[in-house]
C-alpha cells in the first residue's frame, strides 16, 4: 500500500518587518489609550470624593471640626467653588 503525502501552503506566512512594526505601533497606541482612560477614571473618582467631603463638612459638629483643624466659620465651603473639584 502506498501513502501519498499532500502538503498545503502555510497560512501563517512570515510577517514582514513593516507589518510587525505596524502591529507594534497599534499595540502601543492601545496601551497609551488605556493609560489615559485609567488616569481619567482616577481623576473622576477623586473629584467625586472631594465633592462628597465638601458636602459633608457642614454636618460635622464643632468637636469633629476641631479634630481636623477647622473652625465652624472656615469650614463652610460653597460646593460650586472650583478648588473643591480640582486636584
């Protein structure tokens, strides 16, 4: 009995240098966009936390305000002020 071996052209052809560089560039771009997204999410979380803190200050009693180094006259902050929101 005779066996015949068939060979097929490889579907995984070797990539050229330009193709590899193009793929590496797109991966670097995706990584850069992911870093930017992570930084934006971190900034939004920080701003949200600061807004909640600014809103809760008027509810603290004098003893708790003194504990964090504030007085009733200085602790009331308008939440619409920009410095509450900026990092």
